[in-house]
């Protein structure tokens, strides 16, 4: 266990010795703020119009601000996470430092776990900045805190799948760019699989495709629903891709 | 300490190594010698557990590399051809990290790092970024990395590549110092390195062991005759005269003008007779010395094909 943390610690810190973490976090916050601003202005305009018409029923901040805002996050994560994870193994292969890990008394599982924790660490650090929006909004308006918390739980689970996919893609190659593309394509596949569900004729097919869709489950979380099938889906997907990476790493010995 | 039996590794249809058998005793330094592509690196990768063999087994301190990889890896320090360095880390942080993942107990990490820094003579650069170091220093960080957990066995793949002559001597001395406590296997194609550091030499060619002995043993085994370099002032019928002397196996013109290489039977009488005959012949002896068999000669003889062998007579 301690060895896993040693690896995680080194990889996590190396995000900060270069520019990677700063660039990713900076761009992410810029985009998110811009999106939040737009969603909020849209909400405020609607509210103003309603009041001008003499309707004093107010819109829910949860429904009209936070739910769309946090859905937008997903799109950005789809690109940001592969960019953050692409180097985890590819770089080690390219610089031959993987030789060090592979000849140290470590199991392939420990190496993957260390990388997974490091990747998750940096991603969670960056999405942690999202907490600013509800915190700041809470000074001015009233909204339900529950769905915000479930959204963060959902984000945590969702990102763990993206990180696992990113690590798997990175374990396949020594080129970070290829790792990025592969991770992005796998993520997209599990994204668009939900669309296939919509066009399915059999109810059975619809259920299967909807279940496999990475976005569908997340939508539940942003609405304040903790669906156990969603939790199981995310945990098992993350585990599955970590397991694949472990197999890839192990197989390097036989090539 | 290291026992290798019937080790074979195939890449597709190519036999990288074929049926290797050898063992290394505790505290020994052995040199692994061979031309490029002979299978040195492959063998080392298998010993360190980085790569699996097609068949055969490797045992380190009684543990099989494939049944007990963790135990084996704890006992091995490995310097690959390209030192595995993180260019974004400080030298000291890097060594600490290596000590951690090698499973050194936390109380021994700092002493281990300090010892490795001292042994590899890295004191002046320990606070510097690895990416900014020169090639020589990087190589030394690589050596330090292999030493940091004080392993029983050190596997060094061409440890002196890229170093300046002074550093080469330092690293060789370091390797010699390590013998006794540590078992060292080092590969190289720099021949003097082997004579300078190793107690035993294994010459490998095309994936098979071509010879395995001490340097003295090898040179003894390789030669049934002795060669002398003779330089004279006047040639005349010198060649014909020398050929008549008992014990002379052959004579051929040497590289410089008026010089010859004379091949003799291996006994002291013929030496004396040759010297006497040359002086008496009145050819005007300028130079007379024996030509030592060098490791290069042995190496070439063992590793070159038959066609090339005729050119490289011993």
C-alpha cells in the first residue's frame, strides 16, 4: 500500500513541476466561469421576465443553473482528462523509466493503482474548484444543497472512469498523443452508446444501451438522485479499465 | 548467487539467446562480453525479471525470478542501457523515490540515499534537476539508483558508456569496491573494462556462450604458440634463415618495414635459439619482443565467423 502511495505521490507532484496542472486548471476555470456566467444570465433574464409579467413564482437555481452548468462540465472533462492522463504511462515508456518500475519489487497492480490515484488526485483537485460556484451563489440566493452534493459524488465517480480509461490508453503506447486520441475515442464510444439506445426498437436493447451510457447515469446525479446502478456502473467501469491496464503492463514481460 | 539454466529467448523466429547456462558466486564480478546484438541486454533483462524467457530458469539467491519476482527484485539493482531517470526530479528526490519503491524500510531510506550519493560521487549535484545534468552525471545517477537499496546483486548494462576517461576510472573503481559484498554482472563491449574490473569473463556470441573463464585462463587456452615481433636492419635472406630454426612455426612480414612476426612453439628453448640465431645471422637486430595475446584477439577469434577468422590469425 505504501508503495502505491509513493508512486501516486511522485506522479501527482510531477504535474506541478511542469506547467501541465496550471494550464489545465487555468483553462478549466476560465471555461467554467464563462459557462456559469452564461447560464446564470439566462436564468436571471427569465426570472426577470416572469416577474415583469406579474408571476411571482421563482425558478429553481438547482434546475436552471446548476444542473445545466454541471452537465457542461462533462464535455470539458471528456477532453481535459485524457490530456492529463496521457503521459502517465506513455512518458514512462518513452523515457525508459518504466524499466525502473518493472524491475522494482512492485506488482503491475500496484503500479496501475499508484497511477490511478495520481490521475484522480489531479482531476479531483481541478474539479474541486467547481465548489466555488455554489458557495458564492449561496451568499445571494437559496437553493437545495442536496443535489449539489450528489452532483459532486457523480462527478467523482464519472472522473474515476475517465481517468481509468486514460490510464489504459496510456499503457498501450509510448506516444502521449496516441494515448490522448485512444482515450478520447473510448470515452466518446461510451458517450454515444446512449444515442444508440434511443433509436433501438426493443425495450431490452434500450435498457442495455442506456445502462452502458456514461452520460445517462451522471444526469441522475445532477438531479439529486443517487442511483445504485449508476454507482455500480462507474465503479465497475473504473475497475475494468484499471484491470486492462494491469494486464497490458503484465504482458509487456512476454513481448 | 545467480544460477541460470537452459535459458532461451526467442523473438518470433529469431533466437536471441539459446540455452545459456552459467552461475555466479556471491561476491564475484563477472563481465559479460559480446558484439552488438549478441544477447547481452536480453539476458540481463531476463535476470532482472523485466522480461520472461521462452524457456529455462533464473534463480537469484535461491528464488526463481518467475515464481517469486518480488523477492528477487528486492535483491537486484539494475542499471539499464538507458538510465531510467525522471528529468523533472532533483537527484536526491529521485534517489529517495527509488529507495521507497525498492521497498527499503523508511528508517533506512535517508542513509541509503546518502550512501549512494557518496559512492557515485554525486555530492555536488544532489540538489540539481536531473534534466539539467550532463550525460556523465546522469550515468552516475543511474549507477547510484542501482545501489540505493544496497542490493545483493548488481546488474549493470554498459555502466561506463558516455563517461569521460576520469569518470570511467572512478566507476570501475567503484565496481571493484563493490565486489565482496555485492555480486556484480556487468556487460560491455569495451574490452579493457573487463580486464580492469572483472574476475571472470563470459563471452557471448549469437546468443550462446562462446567462452567462460578468467582472463588469464582464456588467454592461456587460446594460444598454443607464442609470437614475437622482430625488427632488423638488413633483410637479406632473413626469412629463409629463420625458418630453418627448430621450433619456428612460421614467419610473416610485419606492419613496419624490415619487421617480421615470428610464430614459435611454446617453450623457452626456442625463444633462446631464435634470439641467438638472429644475432648470429648479422642482420642487425633492432627490436625483439613478444606479442601478447590481447583480449581483442580472443574476442575476435571467438566471435567472428570462419571467413573473418582467417584474417584475424592468432
